[in-house]
C-alpha cells in the first residue's frame, strides 16, 4: 500500500435544538484535487501474491457507525453499553475507526469486508465515508482525491499488483444523489416547517439520477481497467455492486407516534409518516432498481440490501433501546444509527447517523459471505426476525 494510505487491511487468519442544528449540518462537503496516476507497464499474468478481498466506495461500506451497538438514551459512560469508543474514562473513536477517525473516512473494525468470511488472506478496505463516484475514478481519467487520499481506483492499482485480488465489492452513488441532503431536508420539514419533504426530494432525486448512475457505471469501468492493467482477466476476480438499505421503517412500523417529540428527542427518527413511507417504499426501491440496471449493463454481480434492515431500523416496533439494566443485543437492538444530536451533543459524530451500526455491518458481512459462496447471479439479502447476523439469508432476484 502507498505510504500515505490509511486504508484498513486485515490479514487472515482471523432532539430539540441540537437535533435541528444537526439537521442543517448533515450534508457532507465533498472536495478533492485530481492527482496524476503513476504509469505502469501492464503485467501479463495475475500477481502471485496473497489472495485479497477489497471494498471500494462510500460510508455504507467503509464502516461508518460501526462504533455503536444499537442506540441508547444514555448520555454518559458507555451509553448503556452501546458506545464501543468508551475507554472507561473517555471516548476514543480510533478504537473503532483506527487512523481514519481523524480523516473522517471512518473505516471500522467491523466493516463489511472485515466481517465477511471469503477465505481471502488479506481483507482491504479502501472505501471512505462521503465519497462520490469521482473519488473512485482514476486520477488520469477525471478522478479526485478525497480526505487526503488518492482516488480509490489508483489505490486499487497498487493493491492489485501486490495481491491476487479475488473479490471487489463496491457501494457508491448515494452521495451523488444527495442522500444526506434528502435526510436533512426531511428532518427540517418535520422539526420546523411542519410540511412533507417527499415531493421536492423526489424531484431532486429524479433530476440527479441519470448523472449519478452514469458515474456508477464509469466507476465500474475504472475498476475493470485497473484490474486489466494489472494483468487480470474478468474471470480472475468477482466484482459486486451493492445497493443501500433503508435506515428507517415505514410509518406502520414506527414505535413512536408522529405527534409530539418522541421521534426526535428519544428515537432519533424525526420524519413524518408520509416521508417515512416514501423513503422506505419508494426512494430505496428506486435507487435499488437503478443500481441493479447499472450492474446488469456492466456485467457486475448485484447484491440487493434494500430489505436487509427490515424490522431492525431506527425506531422500528420490533426493536428497543438498551437501558442501564438491559444492555444491547443483536436480537433486540436497532441495527442502524439514529440521527445523532438530539439527545446529547457529545454522543458521537453526526456523519454516523442513518448508517448500519456494529450489528448492521456484521449482518452485511454475513450477506457478502453468503454471496461469495454462490458462483454467480444477483441476490437480495434479508434478516430473520429474532436472530442475529447468523440468520441472514439470500433470495434470487
């Protein structure tokens, strides 16, 4: 790996005012400078190094929110056992995110590529929270550096030459669609405007969708080009494009009422019923279908995660928040991070909100394990009610 790379590699074996402030601050700025890609002579054979599984893309695969085992109203100490950054006297996010806690890439120790069992000798996480498709492209082809790191395809080029890469998993496109902006708008409409967000948000998504999906397609092309330059044929490795899960449930499955303030001040799910239904049953399926179309067009395997959190979402009636006398559990706790900022301004980072947490990432890792065992085809991954990550299962799309 390059000396300045802070990717995570593991070798086998193995809400009130604060919430309103959070709503305005939620969108993440994306900035970077293109840097020249190093020139290499294309090898004539696949490298003979250790086998590797590599993840690329954004926060949903980097491991954002891996710090948290469920969500709790506790505001001190371990927050009823949910905060893995608690040292016993203070909080240290690097216990979970390593050196990337400082940069904000937030590659967690339970990220999908690390939680999965694929038999790879090296498990390498190049994904970075907040990344857009341009952060995946090679610099020589319009790619942009991000958070102090070279474009991910350029990092992959080094990995591909030093390892025998068998699996590449990509999650990208959500930030190109402005997903964080959608969440921010919907939260503001709930807290201060008392209006629905879904009509305007749908228009924004529809407008951005063609460009975003073109970017996803180009990202896949860039990955293919890097692998070809390193001596790989398409049959030498598998490329998986995955979709996004819904972090909130539909309104009928919300355990807090739409009226009052429990959705914001207790649950961390400040959304109107109509907006929750739109997000769960319209927005997520729309994005899933668009990504599936790109995967099919580019010859990538597709992993549908749209229902992966069903019954485990933030504020779902099938879950509960841990208390001082009843700690977190993979079978009863939420598998996604609530909207931080409403309960305690020091409880974690805002960018962790609405992402699969420790339990959710372990579950997605299990999905990837199951997919690896299938030689081909597109699949949806779902959980089994009342079970932990071992209850994840695949169904053919």
